[in-house]
C-alpha cells in the first residue's frame, strides 16, 4: 500500500469515527447529527466534498426507512397548497394562532391542514402576501 493510500484509509477511519452515519450507522441520532453537519457545511463551507457524501448517505437512509415511506405517502396524498402551508409554518416556526390574520381561528387552520377544509381565495391571497410567494403555488 502506498503512503497516500495508507493516509486515505486512516483518514476514512477517523471520519467514520467522527461521523458514524457515514460508516453505515442506522441510528436516528447519527442521522440527525449528519443532517446538522450538512446544514452547517452548507452555511460555512458550501464547497466541502463531505456534503455530497453525507447527502448521498442521507438519501439512502431516507429511501430505505419505513418512517419516511409513510411520510412520503402522506405528502403525496396532501394537496400542494396544504403541503406548502405546512412547510411555511415549519420554516417560520409558527403556531396555528400565528395565522389568525390570514386564515382565522386555530381550529380552521387545523381543519385545512388535516384536509377537512380547503384554502379559500382570500386565504391564498393573504398567505401569498405574508410569505412573498405566488398565489398559484397554493393551487
């Protein structure tokens, strides 16, 4: 084995010790740690090749995990507008009460998110204005 190959093997072992998820760990804690590392790298060092390795391993984990299959099935059954609204709520760390001006009561927001009620044109216009997205994205 060449000196470069030996260094590469040693570095790989050290990397897997530092990030067990890359070594094949299926632990949810290791998965979450890998997600946090990708987020950090994207913000701090977006050309780091570790991002690609982690992203590939994360995709493999998500594609083979039953919990994600159930989630994907639920998302596929959800309307685009509801999926977008859920994403916006999550990204902006909002509660149902925070959407009082755009939608109304917490119970109405809950009914919309559960598919019992639909977004109205006035809801869509208000949400579009608040979040700066095109109204048609909710349709």
